[in-house]
C-alpha cells in the first residue's frame, strides 16, 4: 500500500532538470501512475545501471525495448504492458513540457 508515499505528490512538483530524472523522481512517476515505487529501482538492478539521472529518451528506449513489460503487464489497472507503457510515455512528455505535475498525473 503506497498512501504514505503519495503524500509526497500533494504539492505541484516537476523534475529538477527538464527531461532528466533521478531515481527518486522516477519513483514519483511510478507512484503517480499507480505502479510500485520500486519499479525503476528493480530495472536498474537487473540492467546494472548506476547513473544519478536518466533522460526521458533512455526511459522511452527501455519502454520500447520492453524492459519494463513484466512489471507493467496486468497490474492494478488490468491493462497490458503496451497500454501502460504508452501511458508512461505520455506522462513523461507532460512532465518534460511541464504541462502536468506529478500530482496532476496522480489525479
């Protein structure tokens, strides 16, 4: 259950650097979409990734390469990994353009 962590999303919040995400910011993204906060942490462990920030291009490449499919397929919303991946790409686009905050995405 992630309700305590969701309280972090109550203030309008954008990424520190437009188009780039820290692990914490990616955790916020996952939470705001209703996924497990450790979604990206598990991916980084599997892939041996250790950078401090990742670009939206890299994240889109991971989604296109289906690296998150097992974690996104038929989760709480019962949608396919493809559908959930498209939703995540749209959220990334909105965060980069600053047309939505994490709390906007969560609502």
